[in-house]
C-alpha cells in the first residue's frame, strides 16, 4: 500500500450549507470533487494525524464508493482509526452517538438527509465534531477556505476494505473497525425511555405503523420497535434501505409520506403513526386521523418529557429555530424555563446543549432532539411519543386537544417554492429587505405590521454572531410570516414561507390551518409579490 500525493486545483461550489455540502450525485462523482472536499475537511480541522473518526451514511447511491475514498484518504493523512457502520450504514443520530461514546475526534456523515437519492438525484457529506454535532461556523469557514486554495490531496493506493464483516482490519497503518450500526443506539434508547411501559402498550393491542421510507431508519426501527418492544411484525413499513429510497422522496411530511397518511386516515387506522427521513434525523408524528405539526410535537414533548426516565428531572431549557412556531415558547413560559430562538441549523443548538442551558431542541422542518446526542433524532422523537402515550394513557388526538386548551394553539404552515430561479429568489428577498425600515404600522391584507426585521443571532455561550437568517414580519395579535432561502436544495433556490397565528379562544381551536391562516397567507403574497416575481401560482409543497 502506497500513499500518493495527487495534484489538484480548487473546484467551485464547495461551500457547505446549513448541514454540510449537498450536490447532485453526478457532481460528487466527477474527478477530484469528493477528494478535494475530503482533503479540505482534513486540512480545515488541523490535519488527521493520530486522529480517530466515525464514518457512515444513509445508504444512498454512491455511499459505499465514497466511504472507500474517505478511508483511503484518512489513512494517507495519518489517521489512527476509523469506525464504520457495517456495510457503510449509520443513521445521523447513531453516528453522533458513536462519536461521543467512542470519544473520536469527529466523523464524516454521508447523506443529503431528506433529499431524493440515486445517480440522478442528490448526495451529501458533512463533518461532525468531537461533541457529535455539526461543524461550527468557524470550522465550516476554515474548510471552505481550504477548498478555494487546495493544490493537492493524499490518498492510499489500496483495495476496498470489506465493510460487510464486523471486526478490525488494517488499512496501511490505520485501523478500520466495522461495528453493528444499531446496537449502541438501541442501548441508549433503552436508557432514556420506559421500554417496559411501551411493551405493555403494545401487549394491550395498541397498533402502530412506522414508515421508514426505504431509508436508513428501517433497521433501527425494526430492531427496537418489533424486536425489543414487541410491536407486531409488519409494524415497520418500507424498512429495507434502498440506494434510491424505493424511487421515493424520503421526507417525512404528509405530501411525501402519503402511504402512511393514507393508512392513518383510512378505515380501521392504527392508533399511532410515524415516519423518518433518509438519514434518520427527522420525524413525522400522526395519530388516528390527527396529523401533528413538528412545532406542536416539540411543544407536546416539552410539556410531557418528565414522563420519560431520562428526563424525570425536568428540562433545563428549550431551544427552537427561528422559523419554528412559538408553541414551545408558551410551554416554557408556563414551566418557568428559558426558551432560546436560534438560526436554522442544528449546529446552533450545540453550544446551548454543551453548556446545559437547554436539553430539548427542535426545528419546524421535522427535527427534534435532546442533549443525548448533538443531532436531531427521528426515532428518539417517536419513542418519546410512545412513552408519553403509554404513561399518560391518552391518544394523540386527546393529547393535542388538551395541549391546545391549556396553552393555546399556534396555527402554523410552511409553503415551499422549490427550484426557483436563483436570481428571482434573491430578488424577492432583496425586495422584502428594502421594505423593512418602513413596514411598522403598515396595513397588509387587513393585518397591521407591528415589527419587521432580518433575524440575527448572538450566541449566549460563545458570543458568536450570525446574521441574515431570514426576514420576519410580525402583526398585531401574534401573527407572523417568515421568509427564508433554504440551504438544503441542490438545484436553483427554495423559498420557504412560514405562516403563523396564535389562537386562545376555546371555540376556535378546531379550524383548518389554511382557514385560520388565510389572512396571513394573503399578507405574505402581497408583501413578497411571490407570483409576480417567481411565476409560481402556488407552493410546490405545503406542510
């Protein structure tokens, strides 16, 4: 085995978004693209010599080949060990856990999360740090700077490592340890939740449907739900990971998880439904005929987390991304605990979790988690809901009704305009930005603007400052609209419009969201001139 130094030159477009670098698969497969980015990561973290890493991914197309490249490059750069999930499989939450419990220096996670997979779809790579969380803004910037000046990379000339067999092998001077991808994660879940109560729930005849969407959570859900907890065989649907996710879109929302939604709204529906995404960090919660928004799910978990053994001492604080609804804020206020509002991106929760200021976090884009790892965790959220149901004895619909009557209801929806021409999308944001100084007191679609700004965040732990994180327009009565350009797409730009209105009248808690939000939707259209500027008459996805 020989280590080679390969001459290269910078490749444009290697700046990470909110969760690593995501591109079309064929882009990652072009000569030097993956190698350049991996070497830039290794250089950006101060080199690999003597360091240990975790490597794994969601099994999408090119996952296995990319892992072999990373292994050969880690070995050539002097890494001491790489821990890999069997067959290259690791959910993002499981990878975060492994980084933490094995005390490695960091990890490479190969995934484009909820984006479709396949040679004509998407691929992604992100670096997580020694706390198990995504690279900070400082490290991400250091990696990007490396991509703009890279002249060479190091790679070992060697055959592929057998990742199908558990155990240790050597790649040059580097140890490669292939581990069961599920075991450590399942053990952790058993320590956090009351598995006996959940087992008893299933024994009582409680029925559940979990849609793994042909993605990485399938083996985890099958082991834990059907194996450990005794749910009937067949509870896990689409449980075998596929390189193209069965030709589907592994995003757990009512649009893409339509098979599950059909089951949960059909005749003789199960008591509980859930889904997870491509890499296992997102979730969807559904009761019999009762969809739970991610924002409401976070709020319900905050209200009932003490029912789970791992959280019996209560919550030190909660945190949410700025576009997430204020439902959890109302719970935090009632419980007398702090609530932090951060930019979108799980990395912004890391300092709060590490400092003990919060131990429950969530994003409106179906991400929920706690301080057990430093990533959002789809199956964790599902098990938390099962724990709450088993301990409280209430159905999903009953829990939601009780929650809204106690705290009020934050009617909420997100409208996504996908693959919009980048110039048009940025023009729309510039148009909104130009109005901010004059909007206060302005009447829009029957609503009065009370405040408008572009969200910026000062981290209360490390004092870092992040700006330009989305445009907010607030109205009288607690309504608001937020406009953001997403950092997770790979083609054009995605405009996300977040719509919210608070309702505390008990007689108005059962409205359809689109009816409750009709005036806010009209205000958003008028403010942003969405149809005129994008040519879109309607959103591509509404959640």
